[in-house]
């Protein structure tokens, strides 16, 4: 995506103090669905990649910029 394609309000939205709380609400909803067995496509794709790496005996570190919720997603979804 080119810079000129990004709406101006998106360039600074992350600085809104309410942003982390709203992001966590979204994540909590996604994790609730996951625990009910509703695996979102993006989670299934990510888990497939992690399974390939983990099957070789490697460790996985979730060093994301958010809450680390992918650790829970992969723990739930990965069969390796």
C-alpha cells in the first residue's frame, strides 16, 4: 500500500489512548470464538505455518506488538 492510499486518520489512530482497550475487546471476541471451536481463517493459516516449524523441533516466540494473543491462538490450534 502506498502512503497516499492510507487515509490520514489511520496515520495517527494508533496514538489514541483508547486504542489498546478497543483492540483488546476485539481480541477477546476472537479468542472467545476460537475457544468455541470457530477458528478464523487467518488463525488456521498461521497455525499451519507454525506446525511446519514446530514439527522440526524449533521453538516459537510471539514477539508481536500487541497483547501476545497469538500465543494462545497457536497453543489452541497447533497440533505439533
